[in-house]
């Protein structure tokens, strides 16, 4: 009676849950023992829906408790209920809840069907959960005596590839037949895609050849996946072979497949193959997208087969303007301006032009410096009711800059700003470069700030020219602020740009102001070149910044692999020796010696003596041995070490690294990786 009362209580609890989703009724389980009590009721649809809703609501603990009570009270049809719940959670993209149901079912020794296990594995793979979850399901299947089939192993291979275990995936593929599982087209698709994603294209092709040899049947999804894949990895012969096999197997390519194949054939300038596919597509009744027509025209233009391109456009009775514009650009790219002008006139008479058509020719003329001719085209553009846009203004600004007419260029720039235009990087950079060349730096700065507020970014070269102009005028602080603004708007600074500012600071004797700038370079990931390293290290070789010079020297030698010149070495050794910091750079100095870049006996003596002052007898002896191997004669202090009458253990207690205390060194250490 106690058991019956408990069962009644559980049924009341489960029936109290809301049940908005209907699921199929459960059938009785043959593996679970039955309770022959009048209080034991079948575990009905409403009960299962309640548990399902708990999982959907994220109430994992309550769901788990309900599942365990189902097991403990041995409800009829309980095993099938677990099966149904796993499948329902998988269909609703809730693999974690499905895994929990599967885990409880496994602990209760329930034997779920292979189809349910495979559905769970597929859900786990699709949701990109950890490899551990897949391994857990697979192990539980083996323990329960559920033999894996090809779908099971496909999931396993897929998740191994996803987890970077390519070799293990290939090993599982090789073992499939031993497990009485014959690979299917999905198996080969997973392997080929995985190998290509890892850059192992040749191996992928060999797997594909193996599939052909054994005569594995292929479905439509296989072709839809692999034809674009082989195109992307530039194996067009294999892509065409697959494409032809697809048709031989009775599958019709769709617009997407035609487009991808034609696009990549055109990129490789395989015009014969591309045109054959295009002709087949049109004959099969598939209407090509405009981008396909543009791809074909562009390929003709790259081959300089302009007559063929014009014939293609004419024969296909194309009404979209984009292929005509592509042909115009093709003429302009090879400076066939007269032909471009005639073609523009022809398509204008056909009524197939837009503002971009006119801009193509205007831009070409302006880049060549033919501004007068560009304005003739500009006038016709207005006559035919095409209003100029930002591309038109940008081209004209570039044209005026080409002819050094910077006042006119500046006037057009201001007109564009008034019209709220966002100019391109090229035209603004041309204008800034030109104004700086004419020593009109402040006007160039004004252009920079106006363009930045409209979202325009300068080229790194234009920014460098502008900063150099400010620094030459002694306006280094303004240059630093401008660099910060440029960085905020996405213009990257090179090491040479920073170098200009650093030299400007040094000219103003603001040595310490270079440290924050150096920190910004390092934290921003800027790669320092040899000249920048040299300038910075030499400028930091004073007592107040010697520690920073040392860690920058370590960065130069150990991480960048650069060998400093003799002057830089002398300055660094002198200051670090004076500040008892030579031990900070001793490992980098060893690398310099190994590269035979140390050519001064006097400098070697200074290193040995400096190490002795710091109590580094072992390192000093190493340098002495190297010096003797070179055949150099030690000075008196070094000779004293050699004969053993120098007190190498003397230490005045100042052996700690000197910090400048301005808060910048910690940033430098983080950016450079303090080798001390």
C-alpha cells in the first residue's frame, strides 16, 4: 500500500504541470519490471509533456528528479518514454537536456534504439558541444551492447575533425569495415571537407578517388557540398568532374551551383569551360544572375578580349547595367580611354547607364590628369540627368591633385563636406599629401579632421606625411594628438610614423616623453624596425631611463632577432654598467657575441669590468674566455681578473635594477616581456 500511495502522489505531481505540447503515447517496456497494483497508472502523454516542458524551461534539476522517480517507480512504458524524450529534445535543438535523459536511461540499464542514439549524436555534433559528450554517448552505447552503424561513426568522425583530431578521424574511417560498417557518401563528404579545411587538399582528392573506385552511391547533398568546396580550394578539374557526375546520376544543378562554378572558372580565366557551363545553364532554363554575367565580362577584360566581351553582352541581350559597367572598367584599366568613351556613348543611346557608368570614365580621366576632359564628361552626365555623387567629387579632387591644382581640389572638398559627403580614403589622402607638399600643413590638418568626422580614414603614408609636416614645424604635441585621433578612426600607424614623432620629441629635448609613446607602440602591436630600435635605445641611454633602454634592447635582440650596431652597444653598455644594470642585458649580449657582431675589444673589456662590479663573476669569465679566443689583449682590470688579484665579490649593495618610477616601466615590461 505504501508503494501505491507514493505512485499516486507522483502522478498527481506530474499531472499538475502545464502541458502545451502534444507527443505520442508511450508503449510498455519489456525490460522494466511491472507493478501490479491498482494504484499504478500508465505513464501517460501528459506526464511526459510535463517533463519535456521542464527541460525546455531550463529547470534541469526538477526534470532530473522527475526522470529518476520514473525509474524508481517502474512505470509502464518508461523505457519508451525515455526514448521519446531524447528524440523530442534533439528535434528542438536541446542536446544538453537530451544528454541528461540519455545519462539517466543508461544508469537505469535501459537499451535505447540505435536511431535514438544517432539522433542524440547528431544533435551534439550540430550544436558543437565538447568531444567528451560524444565519447560518453558512444561508450554507453558499447556498454549497452548497441552496435554502432555508419551514421554513428559518421558523427564520431565529424566531431573528431571538428576537435582537431584529424589523424584519429582517419583511423576511425580505416576501422569502419572491421565494425561491419561500410562508409557511405556522407562519410566521404565529412572526410573530404575536413581534410580541405585543414589544407590537406591532395589527401582529400585521394579520398575522393577512393570513393569513385569502390563505386559508393552519391546523393544530391554530396554534390551540393563538394562542388563548391573543390572550387574554393582551386581544384577545378575535380569540381568539373563532380559536376558532370552529378548530372550523370540524374541530379539537376541549381542556380547556386552554376554560379559558383562559373565564378571560379572565370577567376582562373578558363573561359571555354565557363562558357560551356553558362550555355548549359541557359539551355536548361535557369536564368543567370547579374553577378555571373559580370564575372564573364571581367574575365574577358582580364584577357583583353574586349571584342568577345562586347559580343557576349550583345548576344545575350542583357538589360542590367552592371555588365556594361564592368566592360567600361575593363577599357579604363588598360587605359583604352577613347574606346571607353565611345562605348559609354553607345550604351547611353541604348538607355543603359547609371551614375556609376559616368563615374568610371571620369575617374579614369582624373587619375591620368586629364581634368578638362573629365569635366566634358561631367557636363554630359548632368545633361543626361545623372546627379554627381561622392564618387564624382572624389575623382575630381584626385584629378586636381594630379595637376597640382590644390586650391581647386580644396574647394571641391569643401563643397562635398557642405553636402555631407563621406569621401574615400584615396582622394582625401591625395589632398593631404599635396597640401603638405606645398607646406600648407594647417590646411591639411583641417582636411584630416573634416574627413575623419565623416568616417574617412587616411592612408598610412598620408598620415605619416602629415605628422612629419607638423613635427618639422615644431608642433610635436599636435602631431601626437592627431595620431591618437587617426588611431580612433581606424588609420594604423607604422613604426616609421612613430619614429618621426620620437625624433621630434628628441629635437625638443623631451626624452622622457618618448616613453608613453613607446608604450602605445608596444601595446598596439606595432612592430619596431631596426632604425626605430636604435633611435629609442640611444635616446633612453641616460640614468633616468636606463632600465627602459635595457628591456628594449632585450626585445630587439631576443624577440625581434635584430643585432644592434657598435654605437648603440657602446651607449647601452656604458649606461647599464654605470647604473649597475648590466646583468639585465647579459643574456642578450651573449646572443650578440654568438652572432660575431661584437667587434670592439674595448667594449668587451667594459662588459667584463661592469659584470665584475655587479658581482657576476661567472658571466664575466665567459666574456673573458671569448675575448681570449678572439686573440684580443685584455686591459689592466681584465688582466687582474685573469691572474686572480681582482676582488670580484665586492658588492656595494646597489645590485637591484633601477626603476624610473614614472609608471611607464611596468607597461614596457608587459609589452616587451622583461627578460630579467
